[in-house]
């Protein structure tokens, strides 16, 4: 997949735990963990908006597009 989720990096920068974010935005820890590990195929804009608002970041800080050949090298 060419879309990389960088939620773990943003959480670390903001010194916030996954369960704290889940509680604030009203999503289960399991669903947020699946998002963080890239196990989901889609994200609702409302969820992305809540994450960005809470973490004071932009969608591009969380979601990154890379060419498939670049993914193999990471």
C-alpha cells in the first residue's frame, strides 16, 4: 500500500498515548490502534478532523503517500 499512517509519530511528538486520544475523540482503542498500524482501508473525515483538532496537526502530518517502490525500502 502506498499510503503510510504516521499517527504514532505525531502522538510521540505531542506526548500523548493512544488511549488518551481514543477517549478524547470518542473512538475505541481497537479502531484507533488499527488505524495507527495501517490495518484499515479507509478513515472517515470526521475521525481525521477530530484527530487533527486534538493533536493540533494537519492531515498530511498523519497520512503520507509514497510510491510503492519506496515502501519496499522502508
